[in-house]
C-alpha cells in the first residue's frame, strides 16, 4: 500500500505578497495557506471575498483548505465587554469559510504580540540571513526604551546587566530598528504598535494573569468547537513564539502540558493543534518527536522548521534539518502518524533563510521564496525516504 504523504503547502500573504502564486507552485507546493489579511481583526470575513481569494488560488493551479489565521481579538483573550459579540462574529466567519470548503483554521492565543524576533537579517557564516531572538535585546528595549513599570522583576540580574551595556552601545538608528522589529508587527501579525500604544495595551492585561488567560482560552474553544464540529472545521492553535512570557504578558500555549490541559478542558475533535516545531523547539523541555506521538490525533497542521538554541535565552532559525530540534525524528513520527490514521496532514516549511537571489529582494521577513523552497525540498525528501524505508 502506498503511504499517505503530507500535503505540501506554503504560506501566501494574498495579492500583496511579493512572492507570486506561480513561484509557490514552481517551488513544488500543491497548496497555499492564507488569510484575508486586509480585514481588520474582529470583523466578519465576507463569503464573496473568501470565494474570490479561492478562485485566484485555483486559477494558479493550487489548492486552499487551511486558513492561517483567523485572528482572535484581544477582548476575547481578556474576556472584555465585547467578548460575546466578537465570538458571534468569529463564528459567522467560520460559517463563511466552511461554505467555501475550508476545513482547518489556525489561530493563536498570545496576548498583543504574535511571533517576536529582535533581528530579521542576522548573517550566517555562509552569507545567508536568518531571524534571531535575543532576550538581552528584548530586555534592552523593555527596560530602557519602553521603560515598562516593574520590568526589572521579569529579568535575571545578569540579563539586566548585559541589556544595560548593550543599550549604552546602541546609536539612535539601532534603537529605532530594535523598537520597530519588536513591536511594529512581523508578517501575519495583526497588531502593530508604537511604544506608547504598547504600554497602554500591556496595561489592559493588568487583570489577566496566566490562570485567567488560560480560562479565557478554554472558554473560547468551548464556545467555538460545537459549531466548528458541525461545520466540519478543525480549529488548530499555534503555540506561543517564543514559548515563554515576554513583557510581563502571560503565555499559555508553550508546552505539552499546556496543550494537554486545553484538550482535556474541551475534548471536541474540533479542538486541534498546529504543531510548530520551531516554536515549541525553543524550549529544551519540549520533546518534539514524543509530542507528535502523544498528541498526533490532535495535529491538524504542521509548521516544520528548526531553531538553534543559544546561551542567555537567545535562539536563531537554523536550516530546516539542522539546529537543536531533531527534525528527522519528528518526521519519522509524522510518517507513522499518517500511516496509522490514513490521513495526509497539511504542512508548510515554516520560514526560511534569505539566500541567493532572496538577498536582493524585498520580501516578508521569514517568507522569502528560496529559503522556504530549500526547506520544503529537504522535508519532502526526508518524508519520502522515511516512508520508503518504513514500508520495506
Ligand atoms: C509566524 C507564524 C505565526 C502564526 C500565527 C498563527 O511565522 O507561524 O504568525 O501564523 O501565530 O495564528
Ligand atoms: Mn509556526
């Protein structure tokens, strides 16, 4: 029996993405994952616009079954006054998506910031560029530019000391670049802040600690999942990136225990996981292959990439099969899972290095074409090889 293989996708940011659909197809993907990025967070996605986006994708010879993401409004995360109305609107969007054939919807539950990096063009020894995160840089921004009240309590003394030294060595341009990198919003993020706005927004979380955020997350899934199930949609939560609190804001989707608690609280099959190896893999205590084995039936979408952990809470994005995470072991579990369940899981190479001709082009950080194409090629080859060996 032929093995079921992954459904190979790439992220596409819509008509404004500098990477055209034709190039994604030539890179070997059969599908894209995308969203209606122009619609403000909290508004209903009109069915006609979803249909138009689908038509555009299909004209390019690609398929679209997976949305990344329908963003969750902050008032749902904080259980604010508008929560019920916003949940109703979210459900209306799900109805429209289901009517247009969408079966997987990605979301995250990170307060205010989506994914966060401190350097978007960190040069690797071979001249390619990677995204990097340094806790020292976050601390330098937090303590000396944002000047968040009480921030000192969130950092170890040696981090505070290194952050002070780093800040003292920065010129105005470097300060501005760091501020923008952290809070102006990376591709796919729904929010973009100035430092003053960010401080105000952090203040809105004063009453939402980790227990409350977790309760609000579970309540959101409890409200959404019965309808999603009926619509044939699976919600998949993207883990926190990075998987620990930053700026004093809680994060509750960072570990295996976090997601296990989510699935225990809301057992519906519509309550699923976007397994992002790069996000979970920042923590050495997340056992990636073991998580695929244990959580497999919940996994509706795969983000595959690797990170290299560095000292002092830093990490950078490694080539897809290099770095701290054992992507070969993860892939072996994915092959076994798909065989066990007879199901093809949608995957995408999650980010890639800026390399070769990418280096002379303006693309979304992390989403240049050649780096992702290399990642996809390596991952699909690995999968085929493992499936073939396992089949013998
Ligand atoms: C970054 C992405 C995230 C992800 C959202 C899902 O590259 O993995 O922005 O799309 O967190 O809601
Ligand atoms: Mn991801």
